[in-house]
C-alpha cells in the first residue's frame, strides 16, 4: 500500500494537484514507512538469504569535486542540486536492498527531480552518510519494484544452529 502511495503522492507533487494535504509530506511519509518495513524484514530475516544478499542497481549522481558543496536547506527547498552533484552524468551503484532502505531512512534530504534533461522524473535521496559524496535517484515505479521484490519473496525453509564450542549461531532462510 505504501509503495502505491509513493506513486500517487509523487504524481500529486509534480502536478501541483489541488488536494487537502501536502503531497510532498505524504510522499515522504509513504517512502519512509516502506523503507522501515523493508529494513525490518531484512533484520528479522523475513526474506530469503538470497534476496538479502542480492544487490540492486541504483542510479547515482556523484558529488562535484570543485569545492562548491553547499549544505542543503531543511525542508522542501532542497539543496542546490546543480552545484553539488553531477546530474548530467548519472552512474550506477549496486546496493543490497537493506542498504537501500537504510539510505532512505537516513535521508537528510529528499528532493523531487522533474523536467531535467536526460534524467527521468523521480526522487533524489541524500543520506546522512553520503550527502557530500552522492545522491541516489529512483523513480516511483522503480521504488515500487523494489518493494514488490521484498513482498513477493517467501521463506520456504529455515534452519538455525548453535555451536556450543564456539558459541556461534548460524541461520539460513531459503
């Protein structure tokens, strides 16, 4: 449900829809709820080990190294994306699904990218950890596909063991 809300509120935000709520706030809330759910499912081993270890390709905009980085504003105004990041040269970064969720959860900045040459309309996410290095960029539909990967992954077999000599606990989810 939350990934569908991400799509709906993103559409409202870019179209300046006349709605009784702030579409950007609702988008942020839906994105955060989805990311927390994903992270918790990874932490609680509610997905298979294969999916937990799999990496997804996420578009990134690397930081410009010309010393012009400006700390972002708090709120909807966003940072100076053109000064801080090379959006004209998107790259790809492989992240585990849990890492992707953590970057969203720890986003100090969430921006909407719209009508940029060579860049699909979507979300630019600047995590606290990588704010000065890169932004992640994802479209609402791409985000929804990640959520679907998690929701459609079923643990069919699990095993756990404890080695009394080493104290090591192992667990497998298939």
